[in-house]
C-alpha cells in the first residue's frame, strides 16, 4: 500500500482494529479492550492529555499497546523499549525593515541570513556534538548489555547508506550508528528560510531570516530544562546587530520501560509465535509524546510493537506499508491478547 500515512500510522492501527473485530466475531475476545485514536501526534498531541484526564476513570487499564514504529528488518519481530524525546523551536532574526540593495547596504547593516547561519552553526560542532553548555549533563550512558545486544542486530552501516542514498554516514564519534540513533541526542535544522530563492540572482540584503530546529533527547534529559539551555545559548550568542525572536513549538519527553516485565515478555512470546523468529529488542530514534502522558495520567506502561519496515519512507513521497504486515499484524494482535490473558498482572 503506497499512500501518505500508510505506514505512519494507518497501516499499523488497522491490524489491531481487525484483530479485535475478528476475535469479537469469533466470540473469543479474551480481555477487555479500550481504543483511543487521535490524529495530532505529528503536532505534539496537545489535546490528548486533557482528554485522558477528563476520561481517566473510563480509561483505566493495565497496559497500553501502540504500533507506531519500525521493524529492524523485514520479517524480524521487533519490540521497542524506549524512544527519544524532542524539543522543537523556531529562530527568527530581523535586520532592516525591508530587503536592501546588497551593493549599497551590504557593508552597512547586518545580513540576517548571514547572522542566522552563524547562530545555527554555534549549536553544533563540526563532528556532530551539540555545543550548548550543560546539554549533556543528564544524558544516560548506553548500558554495556545494550551495546552487545544492538551489535548483534541485522542492521549495518551499508544498510543505512543504501536506504538513505547519502555518500557517507555522519554522527557523534565513539558510538555505533544504532547507538547514535537510539541513545544519543541530536540537533537538526528542519527548515531554513531567507531572502530570494527564485530563478536567477537578486542582489539583496534580506530583511529577515528564520530556521526551524528540532533537538532529540534521551533518558534522563528534561525538555523544559533543555529548552531553557537552548534559549540561554541563543540569547547570549546572537549579535545585537539583528533582532532575535525564539518561537517555542511542541516537545515530548524520552521514554524507557523495562524490557523484562510480564507484559513485555507476553509481547515477546506473541511476536515470536507470529513471525516464527527470535525477537529483536530495540529503541527508537523518533518521539511519541503520548507515552509519558499515558504513564503520568493513567499510570500505565506501553508496549511498542513495530509493524512498518525501516525503508517505508515515513514522512516522504511514496510512503508504503506491506500488505503481508497487515495480515501478520492481525495475527500478532490476537496472539498478544491471548498471552496477556494468560496471566494476572495484579496477582
């Protein structure tokens, strides 16, 4: 299936709906189920927490299950036990009131685009480390057992190069590719806008420039603390020759759950029974703000069961989801419900 949202996240939601529907039709639903479906995850799920709080009593449960992540390789059952957090913001710089002739004014007033390029470059060193003072103070180190576990997964650097089309891989020194993706923080410019971008030249000093930036966080970083550090760094570093405005966008906390809990072991059995292969235990590089919200409001952990492939082009043209994974996802859902029903978590 090729369509926007086919993998993220309609193709991963439908197997759970179909699995429960099949169980009801067979008069064989072994546990009580509550579905909560919302469509604002890509913009921070701002209305979800108030909804959960308002309906807390009706939503009480023992465990949450979300499929909104990838399989480490096609056909390999994958269970996530952690995700990164995120802080998003926009930097806006203003100089002159209007665009100016670069020959007349280029050496007279500051160019906001030039200033923004320098300001953004101050956030990260050339080797990929984030250069904001205090940014790494709360970063939880990668555990030795995680390094060993991830080193044995069926994913290598050549796979990433082939998937991305990049000439070489880039990132923080001293860590493997999977360690950088799953357990180290990052800074990325998501968009950079200024001046004239049409065909041919136009010799101007633009009046304004802006950049949208996201930071991925890891346990135990706190988004509020990180945002304050970012704001302090930008305010101190920005030259007085331009006017600075920082616009806050959404954020989400990193999430980590025990991979040996009874529910996680039930998911392991269900996945291995469905795919007939050993389980891959991984973290994710993306962010699901709902995870910590569910933990804070409903006091439950979440099982993260990936059903999309890593090269499914999420957020890109030709996003896709294998129909075979839809079929397997239905079976996985039924196996999971059976496994969860086989033990009493509160006994």
